[in-house]
C-alpha cells in the first residue's frame, strides 16, 4: 500500500526526516503520532507528492511518487487546515471539488449524517470552525478511495460529530480501505488504531500495535506509553 525507504528531507539546516523507512499494509487504520516538529506533516506530504524528499524512495499503491502521479486519484486527503474562498457557498464548494476531480462522488449521505443540510446555501466565511471541518469531511469521504490521509480530522468537532467521524472511518475500514491518521486526541487513537507509528525528530521510534507498544514501554495507557518513548528516545 505505502512504502517509504530511507527517506531524508531537510529544510535549510533542519533535518526534518532522517533515513525514515516505513511500510503500511492495506486495510488498516494507522495513527501517526509525535510532538510538534517531529516530521509528521512532512512525511504525509511526501506520501502525497506535495513534498519531494532529498533522497530515498516512496511507493504508493504500486507507483513511485517521484515518477508517477495517477495514484493520487485513489487517495483522499484531509489537510489539517483546508483553505477555500470565503465567498463560496458550501454547495458551490462541493460542486467545484467534484468538477476538479471529474468524479460525481456521493456527498448526500455524508451531508445528512454530519447535519450540514442547513448550511449548504451559507458562505464558508460565515461558518464556525467546527462546521467548516464537517464540510471538509464531506469533501474527503464523498469520493471512493483506497487510501485516506487524515491530518488532525477531529479539529473543532463537537462530541456528536466525533461519533459520526468514527462511524465513517469504521465504514471505510470494513470496505478494506487504508486510513492514515494524525491526531493529538489519544483516546481516539487508542480506540481506533490498528497500528501506531511514533515519530520523534524525523525518525521512527516505534511502529506496531497498541499491545506491542504496551509491551515495549511497560505502560498500559497510551498517553504514558508515548511519554515513555519521548523520555527514552535514545533507546
């Protein structure tokens, strides 16, 4: 599904990714964790072809990222901050994204599930942050993909919307889809993730299941297990 081999990326004198190697197999929910500045977003953008590594090789859905781009048609991406013109109405944005991707998509069920019917004629600039995030979720999940990349998908969501997000994610997993998620909401990760990838200073310090993380750190709670990895990063 996704393979990264010896990826290095620097911005100026800062080494953001260092000899990073990772393989993500299909049909799993994989959580990418790490403190701010650990390289999570750069790794994700490298997988998407938005950032080109200085060295190493990335393959997604059997295609090399540097030489081919058609794999992106099967990847749905929710950025941490999605910016669209404030004067667009919600329904206009949905239609615009469908036109850009040249795919009809299936937004209707998501619109109902997330409760944004009454906002379809509203302009984006007049929406709250939480409502905008629900619109972004519709844009992400209304297309059928093989890989879903979700960067902080819970941002601004109320408890009811968070439940709906979990339901949407589980539906895609049951279809055999792969979901790559970054989140600071550790209870969500603990509840949903099949595998955890922990980054620190551009290096992977752990990749495995929650049970394997407990065994490695001796901690039963994810929060304490992550703290253990941070405090013992030289191991």
